[in-house]
C-alpha cells in the first residue's frame, strides 16, 4: 500500500466520476435494502462491495499507466476474498453457480441469489462484465500467473461452447439432486460449505491447468467458466464500454495485443465503434497499453449493430 501511495499522481476530481458514481449506486442499494428488510447485512454487504470496487478504480485512476493494474488487483482481492472467505467459508453460503440454482429452487433470497442477480444478471446491463475483470475470486489468482498476454489463439471462438455445456451440466446436476435425490438446501449449513469447497477446488485446479497448458491466464474464462452464459447477452447492451478516438488512433495494434480476451480492439476503434464484444471484461488493459492514451471506459447507449466478430484470431498489425 505504501508503494502504491508513492506512485499516485495528481488527478482532477472529474477523473474520479466513475468510482464516485459507483459507490453512490451501491450505497443507495444498501440503504434501500436495509430500510425495507430491516437487515443490517445488506447495509454492510453492498456498502463494503461498493467501497472496495470504488477504491480499486480510484487507485487505478490515480496511478500512472504502467502501475494502474494494481488498482484492479486491489479491487479483485478486496471483493473476491470477501465473497469467497467471508460469505462462503465463514457464512457458509454456496457462492458457486450451483448454489444460485439451489437457492432459486428453494425460494431463498440468500447471499448467492443477490450476488448473481446484481453482479451477473442485471449488473452487466450497466457495468458490462466488470465483475470478471475486477471482482472474480478465481481470476484474482489467475491474473497473478505469468501469462499476462494472450497468445491470440481464439479460444472463446473455438471452444467457448464448452462453458455453455458446463452451465447446463451444473443446472442438470442441481435438478438431479433436487428432484431425484430430494436434496434440500439450508442456508449456512455444512452441506453448502461442502458444495462451495468442492466447486472451488475444481475451478482452481482446472483454471491452473488450462493457464499453464495453453499459456493463457484467462483460458478458463474463455473455455470453461459458466458465468459468461449469464453475462454475455446483457453485457452486449451495457452502458459502460471501452471507446476511443479513431482520429487519434495510430493503428499500432498494442491494444489488441494487450487484450486478455482476444478482442481486436483496434478494429472497433478504427470503425468508430465502442468495443461491443461480449467477451470484453472491462479490465482496461487495452487502455493501459495505448501509447496515445485514446482509450477509456464511457457510459453510452449503443444504437449501432455489432458487425465485428467477438474475437479475432488474426495477428494484430
């Protein structure tokens, strides 16, 4: 933290518009749920997450470009460890997608249901797939692995169907336990803890193996993670996306080479479009790589259709 503080540059208040607005949105949700339900948990939960993400974005904004990734890492660990350790291991909430399915079937408005509805179903309409880039507890470790630059293998385009198979297999497994075995869930039970532990062990093992085998930190996200199945449709219409000035773009291709999700960012910019690909996780690595600083995240309603591929396996210029 001392290292980060020493690197922080002077910034204008307007530069922090996004983290300020984000914090306000989360605190409004926190206060409304607290007042309507009477549960202080909502006040703490949404208040903490809003402050954690806003702090990470604020640090990202204040740091020089070469150090900005530490702001995102900060948000990842603050939110990801809270979700996994506090809500998962301490509170015994199954935060995996199977927990979401189980709680929905049970009619339980538990932490997992709230999390999925806010971060992965409705949230992408506003903040795109920012969860994947800034808060995921699996990615917070994956992004520490050595393969920071994607090899542009087009994994999502070739093998992305596997994550849909994973999604429906998870749903089928829950239905088998629910309908066939008569399994019933109880919030904060040992059973939920076992589901969480088992699921996360499998996730981390498979994510690590894929990362080293394919030399791509985000291979798990492109091939096996079932969460994009919930996010991709709403994220296509998200208000927050990457944009750039085509007149200032030098077509160097560094943004495309920096993208961990294989998106040909420069082609969108040259076409005077924001990055409409539903593979975008809003990690802003493309913006950090741009030598002219012409890329940033903007709020806007896109009325033009996406005529470009979600991924592009061609070599960047």
